[in-house]
C-alpha cells in the first residue's frame, strides 16, 4: 500500500468516526513503576555487569562516591538512576550491548 493510500484510508476512517459509524481504536499503555533498590541489590547488579565501581559510575552518569554510597546504604538512587538499574538488572550485558561501555 502506498503512502497516499495509507493517508486516504486514515482520512476515510476519521470521517466515518465523526459520523458515528466507526469506533475509535484505542491502545492502553502502562509503565512499570520505578523500582527501589537496596545496597546489596545495587552491588549485585553492578557485579552482574562485571564492572568496577569506577566504570559502573561512568555508565550510570554519577560519581564513584555516589556508587560507593549506594552500595554502603548511605544514599539511595532515585528517578532515572533506578530506571537504568532496572534495565541493567534485567540484562547485565546492556552496558556493553547498548554501546555505552566499550570494552
């Protein structure tokens, strides 16, 4: 189907919807809540990647002191850091396969 045909089909569907002859297509999307990680979980995630605290800090975009504090339980990651930890926990190879860490 050509681009013109796609646009024409879409416009015809919009007209039929406005006339009440067609139900609107809906998609339900949900987002997993941001996780909360303990010091031991963070260390386990880092160890799973095989990265040192220094390289893991660079991967996470934080200082080495921040990673040390997370792993000691003195401080806790939030927001985007927790989301990245979640992705890394699901796939420990992601720092390398994403191209962020180059070995």
